[in-house]
């Protein structure tokens, strides 16, 4: 079965990472993955959450929101009162994933907020936020490194995320809109560049999945994530 | 390394499911798993969320909260203004897991709200909510079945959940408090009684994990879930 | 007219107070009064509200909530945004009643939060919260006394509460559900063990009441409260 | 002991009720009781709360707020987010008291909102709201009566409220600021003009009170309320 | 075309400023402008907003609210959750206008909150709040001056505001209700007593306006504001 | 005095309007005015606010928000609970301005929401939202016109807005960041292409301004707006 955009089942969408998109931020990228577009920007503050006071250790956290018309029909702003459950789940995932490769002790008592704002949503916004978030964090950290605030880069490894879906019985890497919305089951994988997992989430949307399917998903996702590491590295080298 | 409560690595905590705990509810259980205690109760309403209006299809949703002193130090109530991100994540997981075994079309336009209220939290409250939630839902559905509202039981399979953690390098089934809080990585598995996965969530809390570790976790979790199916079945048979 | 549950007009429902129900709390009980069941747990914090800063004096406050399915039809959680007027009124009453027998100056600058969570509501939850709250507070204070934090027990007297209703023209002690919901008028009395009143609240729900009725209500309530003092004392002695 | 403002213990403060204060309202008064000043205005709406839909019956409800500088130090507005527990308790009391003399069935499916806004607070604002509220409601109802919307006046009796406090051991009618703030115990009584009670609330603020004290309070309050009925009647007659 | 209340096009409504209306406030007036009535009261606090900490400079801010029945149909309270956009806009304008004539540096680190509460709204409540606010602020400042807290009066000039509307093609000073609600365009002018502008706001409600109209509006408004300065001065002199 | 970016006092910043930026929206542009960048997108819904039900008339409304890192230091999201006063003021201005040139009756009972999301804020975001909003609305309306839903274009004229500031005594068109933040006074002008005013707002931030200054501001602003009309027209012609 050919994919709607004629990609191979194991083929990522075209990816472009534009560094420095929001010029005031300590680090910022626009990541485009097919029609999905997310601005990810990093802000440093000289304070930490209460549970880290006087620990000498820093923190990385994320916020995630969609512009109202990033979606095919308008999504009301969270500002109507509270952050939706979906948004909270995503921002917790992004924060956890980036902390997973950061040497928090080396940050000192500083917080880094990673704002992920979706300009256009065509599936995979949470994993694009992680993949782009790594580059934005790298940019912020290397600026502080150049300024002598950090003695070395407080990153232990790269991190990137990708989605996989089971759609009409096929296992597809990096699903686009329809392949995501109508998936039988839906997976988000986050790995570091040592080949280890930071997060595996597999949800049966319409149909439970077997262990065999899970194994195939993990192999396909790992392949995609390795390509994302190369794209991240090329973006950083190009600076 | 012996476990703090001297269980074997592949041993569940003692589990007791008391049916009919909240007598007004359509279905209700108190599930005790070691020192974790959760009341799960099911309420039916003759209405559905807007996206299901005139679809002929029903819905199952969950709410999750902890009593303030279910925890070692007092946790302020969500009622202070908004539901915490953690609570939202859990209630979304519980709802999704129970919908995964329910024949929603057979419900008619009816909603079932599954309230999970934690009396005492000693790890594993979200998976206990799923395991107990299945029994509470069974009780509610069978009452409606007896009343002739349902022609057959709208459940396709059992569903149960279990946690696994990597703690001091050991892979441990159904971790208790310390094994959960200080885990290197933390997994929640939800399966149906056909041996398929409904949800796999694996999070590196302190340390990324290898594919080998994930494989071992999945095997251990499946073993534990099979025992939970037996406990559920015994509870139901005993009515 | 016999009562629905065949009690005499001046007869309390069966009462059971189980100490130590939530094991993490400084003091905790489950109080069951007929089908009404409330968990009351006490938490100490080493801080006081702003108006007591640097006063050397402590504070006792209460929070009250019902599990959604404690009631015959589901009551939505207060967490939807704000605490209902009824809940606020009750928690203010419970806090005031318990402060009425506590030597606040002897607490030092410490706060005691008394969480009252209703598992099942069959009338009288606010007075049961007070009656059980006294025992939970006693347990918390005596633990701190044993630890040498308090030199003596900072309680001046026992405190307990009871409801009385006028129902179909009869004055009934400790009304159960129907006798409460359909009462002509409804009274809550709180007394200390010196025979003094801490709170008298009498509300004409459907019918104003005469001075004679009020006098009879006060006599009946006092009789019930004296029995509650004995049950509290027996629970404490049994530890 | 002479009172601060040299009144006798059984003497009300000077009371003035100005009808028609907010000219747009269906009924409106400014009630001044000593230095306490409250605007009470009534609004009719052709709708009822959900629980009265299709019942043919109406409703009376109240809202209560203080201007920020009605108090000696500024009280922040409730609009900062939520209505304070105290405000909720008061508006529930005012609504209940006014419903206690209204023939709700005779209203048809109409709601009457009684807004009580405190311009200056020198004790007794809640009972002044009830006493003034009766006149405002009378004005609104008689306007509707004149318009032929009501066939007869849907009021069964007058209603008024008064405070009594125990202050430095003396029982004082209608306490002013200091006699209220520093009272040992504090009572609010609401009666109808048949001499029956609609609400009795007695709270031990600093000291529990005996049955003898309660008896004296009830007698004193009843005397004050009878005078309030005369003032209400004179205001209405004067129109 | 004669005006509804037979004023000349360049004639203000009758204005009365009653000083000392809320007796507890540092400064307070009731300003009546035709049927519009606003209480404006000033509260001093010995603290400043975060951005002025350690600056030695003070602040003046305003809050604005309407009593629910100040309007022809009832306006629900902002306290239902959030301040309406209109209220926020007005209180920002009032605060800005009063700061425009205050020597903030001479205040020291003190905040002055100007509460504007509308008892009756018949157009022009925001400009009446400014005009009355100046007098209330003057009263508060001169009290502090007499107490020696201020060495000199920290006011550089008078400030007052007035509305002008284009209604049925006529340019009208100080419009009343109908002339405001059904205006083609609507102007609010704030000036100091040196003849300079502090704020000009001109909004085309139903019809855009020409430069000629704007010129005429500015001339008419200035004339009205000069009269307001005289009324303010007379009020202050009369103390 | 040369400007920081060496523009002439009457020179606009370079402006670029990119149509079709958010591809799902009915109409969308990215407007860049110097370093200020705003996405403006229009959504149609087949419903109107309550006050227009059954009127046959439509509505245009706006929402405005800034990405957290659009500013030099991070601005917390409004989603923390409520929309800031500044955001509300801006979105009310944008909505009013666009309604000022729209034939609302010709829309039928349809709402158009204009979302203005600031990617980068370097002064003038509210007027850029209006200028860009006109083009986005034009795009949305012409799509509906092509589809035959509108018989003619429901726009009566172009509309655009510009800021002017008095900065170090100079009157400057279209101020950039520093010229805006540190302005003595600050003006926003909105005009239609018939040369009439829709909105004039002039605020003395640090210094009141004379009638002469206001006259000069109006002339300068009108000149700038005429250029904006040409840029809008060129963008539309280029489609």
C-alpha cells in the first residue's frame, strides 16, 4: 500500500531545522517536519523550582501550545482558563526527554524553559518538539559555554523522538495527519544517541497490538531516530 | 538483592478486591495492592460528550484524585484550582485502557464515569485503578445487563495493568514505594486477556534503558498481568 | 410514627470509630455513623497563616470534600474549579468547632489541617466530621506529646456534634438520609464536654419553627452528644 | 458597663431605610444601621435554576459583596478569582431567609436575585441585608402586583434579622464594630412576623456559652426583631 | 436638535462631589454626574509592585467595578471568575490618568489604590472616575501631608476627564445614556490643568469620523474639562 | 537627531506581508514590520454571539497573544489563568477596527475570529495586527466570495493602523523598540482608505502633550497609513 504522500513505510518526512528563529531567545529553532512546523525556544532564568533550592542543581522544563489555527479547524486557546490534558502530557514528555540527556548538576541553580509553539500541526508535533528542542538547548548551552558560564557543554548525548503508527495494518514511520488520526495504534519513541531508550509510549487507539508488532515498531523507530541525529548534527555543524 | 518487603523480583504484592464498596454506585470496588488502596466507582449517565451526539455510541471516561493524606506528606487538593498534570495523565490512561476492552457501540448513547480515588498511595495507583476499574465496570455492566438494558455484556476481554521498575539495577515487578520513587526507570503496562498490549509506557527517570531491559520488563509485566486476570475472575465469580 | 430504620426518636445510629485509618497521617480515623462514612485525618505543618506570624500561636483548620459517588447520584468534584458554598460552610464549621476546644497558644507556631473526606453520605457528614475530627486531633496531639514536642495535651475538653431534624412534625435525633433531605427544619449542634455550646445552627428548610421546638431540639441534641463523648472516650481508651 | 456608643444593652442602632436607591432595579433600598450601610436591590429574570425547570415554581437567591473600602483596611475584591467562604455563607443565609417568607409557587418560573452590596461595614451587614432585603423584595413584588403579573403579593410574612453578641460578659443587642469583632460569642437570629424562627446561628468565637446565655440571647434578639418589623412597615407605608 | 434632557450641546450634566463618603478610606468621594454615581476611594499601602522595589518611587493604580444593578438590566459580577475586558481597560485608563499628575518619586515606596465603584451607570463612568479620583487622591495626599508623611503635596496639576459623542450628526459634550449607547462615535478626553492632554481616545462605533469632527470634539471637550477643574477646586476649597 | 536604525522621522520600517502562512486557515498572513512579526489568521464559524442570534447579521472578533519568547525577556503565557489587561485591550481594538470596515449585515449569521499571534515583538504589534488583519480578512472573504457564499465582498474600505511616538522631543512615525518603550507619549491611529479615523488613541506615558503635538502626530500618522494601504493593495494584487 503506497502512503498518501508516496513515502516508503520507513521514510521520514522532509525535515528542516532553522536555527535562531526567535532572535531574543538564548536558543531557538523552527523545525519543519513535512507540514508540521514548531518554534522551539529556550529561556534561561537564574532560579530553580522550590524542590531544588540550595541543591546546586538546575532544571529543564517545557511548555507546549498550539496556535489556534495550526489545526484544520480552530482549536480554542488554553488561555480560556486551563491547560488541556493533552498539552500537559506533551510538555511533561518534552521536559523529561530533554532532562534525560542534560547534566543537571552542571547547570548550577538555573532553569531552562523550552517553549514549543506549534505553527502548524500535521502529526508528530511532540516528537518534533523534542528533536528541535535538543538543537535549541544546544544553542543556548553553547552560548553560555562561549560566555564562560558553563565550563563544558552540559549535554551527555543527543536526544530525538519519532512517531510510528499502525495504519490499515501497516507499520509506518513518522505518520502524517491521516496516518496518525486514523491509526489503529500509535507509538512515540525517544532515544539518546547511545542507542538507549528514554521514553517508549505505545497506545492502542482502535486495536490492541501484539508483541511482534511492538518489536517491529521499535526497530523502525530506532532507524528513524538515527537519521534525526544526523540532521541535528548537520544543523549544529552548519552554524 | 532481597526486596524491602522480601518479595521475589517477579512477585506481586498481596491484592484484595472488595466489590460493592460505595453502595450507591452502579459498580464499585476497593482495590488494595500492598499498602496502596483505591476506591473505583462507576456512574452511568444517559448522555454522551458532544463529539458522540447522535452517533448511537457510548463512552467510558475516568477521573483520578488522591485524598490529601494518602501520601506521606500532605498533597494539596486539586480543588485549589486545577487538576495537576500528573492527575490528568493518569485519568486519560485509565479511561483509554478501559475503553480498549469495551464495545462502545453496544453501550448506546450512555457515558460511564470511572472515579478512582486513592485512599493510600504506596506506588502503582494508576495500574491498580485500571485493574480495579475493570471489575467496577463489570459490576456496573452486569447490573444493567440483568435489568435488560444491555442485551449482552459490552466487554470484549479483561484488562489489567501493572508497573515494573528498574531499581538498583534489578528489574522488579509491582514496585512498592521506595522501589518506585527511586527507580532508574519506570514502566506501566496494560494488557487485555488475549495477551495483547493496550498501553506500554516506559520512562527513563534517572537512566536510559536498553532494548534488552525493555524485553525483560515486558516479559515480567505480562506474567504479573496474567495473575491479575485470575484475581479479577475470582472476585467476579465470588459474587 | 416509627423511623424508617426503626430507631427511637432519641436514638443515634450505630457509630464506629476506627483509629489509624490513613497510616501516613499524624492522626486519622474512619468514622461510620449508620451508612455515613468519613475519613478524618490530621496533618501538622511547621507554619501558620499570615495573621499569626510571630504570635507564638498555632492554628487548626479543616477541609471537607465528598467523593463523587458518596452520593446517590454522582456529585461532580470541586476540582472543576472552585469549592462549593456548601463545602466551604462545612469546613469553616468544622475548623471553628475544633479550635473551640484547642489551646491554640500551646501549639506553638504550627498548623493542623483536618481533612474530612466523605466516602459515603447518608446525612450528618458535617457533625460526624467534628466528632471524628476530635479523635483524629487527639491522636495527632498525643503522638506529639509522646515525642516531647508538646509538654501537655493542648485540648481543653472533648467536642462532638450532632444533627436533629423536624420531620413530619416529629423531632428526631441524628436523622438519616430521608429524614434529613425532607426535614421541615434542620439543626446542627456542637458542644464541649463541659456541657456548653460551641455552635448552634437551626435552619427552617420548609417551615419556620417555634421557641418550644427549639427548646426540645436542644435537649435532644445534648443527650446525643453526651453519648458521642462516651464513644470518643472508649475509642481513645482502647488504643 | 456602658456601651461604646452609650446605647442600652437592648437598644438597636438608629436605622434608616431609603427606598428606590438604585433607580433601575425592580426593587431597591439603602439600609443604614448605625454606620453600616448596605444597598439591597432586586432583579427579576424570566428563568429559573435547572432544578426548577417545568416546576411552575420560582426562586429567590442572593449575592453579597463588600466594596473594598467598606472596611477599616482595604478588603481585596472577590473578583480576584473566587468568592470568599464568608461571602458565600452570607449570601446563602440571606437567600434562605427571604425564601422562608416567599410563596415560591406563586412566583411562577421567575428568579429574583437580591444583590447586597456593603458600602460601609460596621458589624451586622448580613442581618441588615435580610432586613433591607425584605423591603426591596416587597417593592419589587408590589410593582409586579400593580402590573398584574402577580394576582396577590407572594409574601407570607415579614422577615428581619438581628445580631446579638456576648461581649465582656454582657449580652448586647445589635453590636457595633468593636462589640462584634471582640465578642466572646456571636449570634444571628432571623424571624418571621408570626414570631417563629427562620434561622438561629450561635457561634462561640472565644468562649463556649451556656444554655442560660442562649435563652437570654433569644429573648433579646426577638425584642429587636419586633422593632425592625415596625421600621419595615413604616417604610412601606410611607411610599 | 434639542437634547433628551434639554441641555445645550456644550453643557455638562449637573455635577456634585461629596467628599468623605466612605469614612474609613484615606480619601473618598461620591461623584454624581447627572444620574451617574460613582464612589471613588483611595487606600494607601506601604508596599509597591515588584518592578518598583528599592526604587524609592511609589505607584498609583485603580480598580473599577459596577454594582450589578447599576445598569438597566443586571450585569453579573466580575467575581464570577475574571475581570471583563471593558473593566480592565477602564481601570488601566484611570490609573494612567491619575499617575499623569502625580509626582511618583515624592510618594516614597507607597502604593495608592483608587477604587471606583459605580452605583449607577448613566454614561461617562470612566471619566467621572478620573474627575472624582483626583479629588479623592487630593484628600488622601493632604491627610498624609498634614501628618507630616509628605513634605509637600505630590500633585503637579489637576486632572479631569470628559466624554464627547457624535450622536445623530451632532457633537455633544458629556453624553447621557442614550447619546452614548447610540453614538456614531465616542470620545474620552483627559487633560491636566495646564491645558495639556493626558489621554485622547476616539472610537468610531458606527461611523468613521473626519479630522474636522475630531477638531471640534477636542475644542468642546477642553471647554468641559475646564469647568470640571473649577468644580474640583470648589469642592477642595469647601473642606 | 538620527533614529537608531537611521530612518527618517516620517519613514516606516520595511514591511512584508506573506499571504497564506497558516495553510488551514480561511485567510492568513505573516506580517513583518521591521523586526516585529505577527501571524494573523481568520477562522469562519457558522454561529454568532448571543446578542446577534436571529439578527441575520455577522460578527468579526479578534484574539491576541504573544509567544513567550517574542520578547527580550520571557513573557509568561496568558494560559497561566487569565488574559492580561494589555492583551484584552489590544484584541478589543483589533476587532473594533476590522468591524469598522466590514459590512456585518452582509456576512449573514457567521463569525470571523481573527487570531493575532506575535512571533517577535519589536513595537507596533497591535497596529501590525490591524494592517495584516485586513489582508487576512480580505483573503477569507474572497475565498467565500469565489465559493458563492458571499454575493459581493463585504468590505467597505481598507483599514490600517500605525503608531507614532514622541521620543526625546521628536515626533517619530512607526517607532521601533526603544523609541516605543521610552517614549514621552504614544499614539495609535487607525484609518480607513476614505481618509477617516476609526480609532485615535493618544497616551501621555511620561509627559502630557499639547494640541500642536497632537496635530503633528495626526498628520504624520495619516501619511504612514496611506503607504500601508498601498502595501496591502500590492499584496492582494499579487495573489
